[in-house]
């Protein structure tokens, strides 16, 4: 009877522990990134009344006689199943679809969490606003010339910072790519034609360029059928053609494949000639000095004059004019019997801009969007995975710490080595299932009542034993 009393006591104590875990699960049913707990029981020890006996020739074997002495908690597990994703529309809210944890820094301590409700502090650091812990990741490396390089995820993680309002310096145009069509039906200009006739056979396009200071310049290209020659066009390149004649900076353009002999005409314009094959594809380009290119991409170096206000001098700027690839129709200049099209589809210069907003892709790359239309990689969120995530130690604030049984943190980018992908604008909800918890609560309550009944019945039996003397 004394054994049954203490067995009942152990049952009461450990069912209370299970009820504590269930209560904690239910209280965190709406906690972002929370992972539920689970209690497993096991029997404690057993007292041997008699041992087992092996079979003999006359008798069979005898099983041991044992009385159990109660139960105990075998384990309290943390269940790291995926929680549902809730859309918030907040760019800095991120969730993980799959395995992995965000890495946070608190002083010199690294913590790990699935709760991705992050925001920026006053200095631009990406943090958990509830406790100020800084999100860890990788920033772009700064090159020797001060330019921003690539993000190297092989390096150690550091605090992520998003410098909202920072400047993106102006970039001078270095490449202009054409993909226009010149109408083959345009009449061939006869030799010695009048300016009016030449004007009728000319097609023009304008494209905005930028100098190193962010000033905009207009490049105008005039395509004119070469007099007396089929499938050939003379091209005149001008920069700021409407600039006043008495301007401080003359409208001077030179071009040519050989920089030593590059030159312009008397009007400060660059000239070259392009030819097409009978199928309408690019064939050759010839500069004013007679240099011919008839293979690969046809790119002509063009220079024009700009004013450097800092030193009060005129300096030159060079860019490549890309006409397309010989024999190609994709993103190349062509000659078909269709209306001429004005299409300089890309140039790589821009003026100065300010960082206005950012977004985060599925790789965790933070992409800054500037007011000048450019985009830059500002950093990348790091994820950590563990051999045994169930071995992590809970530290509160929905965070975990490495333990000796969790294994070391394997830190890397999203989507690598089994790590999940990052979904911006969403949060991972708790993985607590209320129906499951209420069912476990009923079972736990009945177990607690049954153990209390065992103690009550054993007490009544002891009472009966004490009355035998009467």
C-alpha cells in the first residue's frame, strides 16, 4: 500500500508538469515563431518480488515478478514543425519556409530565432524591435577604390545595416546599346543630292546620356542612306546638338576604333557607316578613318566634351556605342522593309539618387531601391541550421541558444545545405494546435484524477488496517 501511495504521488507530480507544458503551449498560441513543447513519460523503477527461472526438462520457465514504483518525465521535447505563414505586408517582416533560424547578436552572444518581426532602428540596423538584438548577415565588401563589391557569404556574419536616405553617386554613361530598325524601303539618295533630298532619307533617334557629375546630355543619331549604295547607311552622332554656338563647352564629338586617330567632322560631329547583308542583319561598321570591323559585336568608342566646374576645365567623356552583333537580329540594329524604329534600349549611366526603400528576396538578399531608378544589394540575411534543433536551449523572447547536444550552428545563405527560403512580408505563426492541446489537457486531467484516486484508495486501505485492533 505504501508503494501505491508513492506511485500515485509521482503520477500527480509529473502530470502537473505535463499540464504546465500544455498551459505554456496554449498561452503562446499567437506568439510569432513559437515552437510547442511535448512531454513524454516513462516508468520509474520496478521492485523484484522474484526473479526469472529458465526452463528445465521437467518444468517450463518462470517469468520474473516485479512491482512498478511510479513514473517520471522521460523528455520535454521542442517540436520544430513548420508554422503557418501570415501575410503582413511589412517589408522587414520575414519568415522561413523550411529549416533554419535567424541569427541574432546580443552583445557577444549569438542567439537563434524563427520570429522574423524585424525593423530598423535609428541608425539603420536591422533589429528585433522588442529587445534590440541585431540581425546578422553579410554586407557587400568595399573595394580598394571605394566602390561596392559583391556579397561574400563565406565570410563571418556581421550586423546588417540599411542606410535609408544614403546617396548613390552619379555614374557616367559607358555603354549605349541600339536595337533600332532602318526601313529598307527608304529611297537610295543619288550622288550629289540636295540637302532637302538627304533630309528625306534620314532617320533620327535621341537618347539621354549622363556625365560623371550626373548632368544629362542628349545624344542624337542621324541615319542617312549612303548615296548610290544599297544596304549602307551613313550615321552622324551629335551630343547636345541644340547647345548654343557661343556655349562655354563646344559641341565636339569624335569617334573611331583607333583612339589615336579618332576624330569628328568640321561641325564637331562623329561619323561612321554601317552596312547590312541581304537578310537585314548587321554586316560591317566603318569609321571615318576607314577602319572596318566585320565580326562579333560592333562597338564604336565615342567621346564628347563636358565642363569640369571643380577645376574650370573642359574634359572628355568616352562611351561605347553598341550597334549589335554581326549576323544577329536579337537586340541589334537591323534593316527590314518595316517602318524605322527609334530604339536605343539601354544606357548604363544615371544621376545621383537617394535610397528610398528596400525589399528582401527569397535568398535573403536585401535590395535597395534608389530615387534615380537604380538598385543595389545592401546585404543578405544569414540562416543557421543545427544537426539536432531539438537540443537547443530556450532563452526566452522566442530565442534559442546552442547547447552541447544541438551541435554547432551551420551558418549560410537561404536555400543552401537544406536551409529554407525566406518569404518577405509574412510572419511564421505558432505551431500550436489548439484542438490537440485541449485533447491532451483532457487526457492529462484524467491521468491526474486517476493518480489522486490511487492515493485516496490506498489511504482508505491503511485506515481499514488500523481498525483491525479494535
